[in-house]
């Protein structure tokens, strides 16, 4: 099952860890990528573990376990049925390795504009993303296939290569005007 794609569970926001507990009880393979964040409360600063993709949990399961999965409290729907909209095992492996090696992965809103890039080195080598910001390092937004969810990754400029956008060209079509009517004498 290691090479099989991951299905995506869309869950109620802030219920991801509850859903994971139910998946553990049912012995269903799952992955909930978490990142740590320092948050200031009124009386102190705390370190919190938050889901990288709020509202989503990744799972792999046998087809006969489908009903057991979608009946878990907090699950809204199963994305990635019939091989569509799934997340590849390679994408999940990159995220796991990135988080475990200390890459700074954070959730990021979807981006419509920006420069498309490809990562040249590191855990995310070969991955494609969009540049959104320049600071001391370049911030690249990566999109996760299957969900459209995105996260940001900070890289050195030397670790990325600008991709040329693929332009879809179509033949130019001129407007069609109706043919003029010619009156004939009766």
C-alpha cells in the first residue's frame, strides 16, 4: 500500500485531531501533517501544534472500510474517490520529510498571480510552486494536488529555477458576419 495514492477526508475545521483518534481506533492508515506555532495568549505565550491543511486528513484504506471512514464524527466527505483528486504517495512523503527535517512549512492562502518556479535542491526537489514574497529567503507557495490546498515554503533563491509558463495557443478565429442578402428582381 506504500505506493498507493492517499485519499483526502474533508473534516469539520478544528476537528482534525478528533477524526485522527477515530481513525486510530478503526486501524485505518492516516496522516495529519502538523506544524508548531507560538501563539500569544493574554497571560502567556504557548506553543501549539496546528494542521498544515486545516479541515483535511489524508487516509489510505481498503474499499470495504469506506462506510467506516465516512461515518466518523466530524467527517464531511471523502475526496479522491475512484482514483480522482487523490494525493500521491510521493507528495505525502515530501511533506513528512520536510516537517521532520525542520523545513518551515506553513499554511498559505491560494495564490492566483506570481512567478512559477521549480525547486532545484532539498526535500522538495522537482516540486513546482509560485513565488509570493522576498525577504531574506524566497517564499514559495506549493499546491497539494487533490485538494487545491496550499502551503508556503521558504527557500534560498539559489534553490529555485524560474519556469516558463506554458501558453495554450489556439488558432485565431475571426468573427463570422452573416452574408449580405442580395435582392433579386422578380
